[in-house]
């Protein structure tokens, strides 16, 4: 049989159809296998790990076939129990695939120590942002006669006078003694060594 006759014969077309059927079957089985092995369309909702200990979080994640990685310990936050989770990524409620790693950050066990900034002779408006920048809080405000109004004269905590560089717990409240802006003149007697002009001839 010549090539031309073969290409136009029923045998050739039957073989073409058979080959196409085999390719289609292989493609179907391949994509079905891919879908199965990658769990296509199957997603897990990330649980909320906030305020859980690492052990509690591990149990919760194991139950849904997820893993975790501890990224860091953050400065102590009073609204969270110590050594519990304060942040997670992906966030709670996110959709992820089985085996995904959840990255977490742990609350420290206590406040860290910070150095008290030098606020003396700064204005009240300058002092408060400076305190907040290092994690401290404004405490009680009191006034003392002084020419500079709202000028910081002293820094105190629990009645104790502090100086710049002293170590205090982060989030501590620092009491400020400010000038009231009133000029006070003390009436004093003339020094006994001053010259008595009435005796000058």
C-alpha cells in the first residue's frame, strides 16, 4: 500500500483516534494525580494562637497538620500573659495548605530595663515624647517656684529623685517636677560687711 493510500485509509484514522484516546487518558490520570498529591482545593483555616503558650499552640496546630517556627521574643506586653504568643503570620483565619509553617512571636517574661533620658531643663512638651520614645510613661506632675514655666526641674519615681542614666523598668511612670513660671525674690538683710554710707563724711 502506498503512503498516500495509507494516509487516507481507515486503518490510519483508527490509529490516530486510538493515539488521541491514549493521550487523553494519560492526561486525565496525570492531572488527577497532581490534584491528589497537592491537595488542590483543600485548604486549612489557620487557628488563633493569641495568648496561648508554645505547648498549647503546638497541640492546636498538630490537630490541623500545621507546623510553627518561633521568630523572636518581643518586649513584655502587659495585655498578654508572659511567654505566650503575641503575633502570628499568617494571621488567624487565613487559608493555607497542609504542612504550612506558622511564624510566631513570644511575649517576654518581664519588662526590660531602660535608661532614663536627661529631661532636666527641658520643657514639659519636650519631656513627655522623650519618655514615651524609650517606653516610659508620664507620672504625677507637680510645680515649684521657678522662672522657667513648665521647665523640668526634677525626675522622680516612688518619691525617689532620679538622674539621667538611671535604670528603670520599661513602662514605669516617671513623676516630673516643673517650674511654675513665677519669679520669687527673697527679702534678705544687707550683708554686715556692706559699707554703711551714712558714716561716710
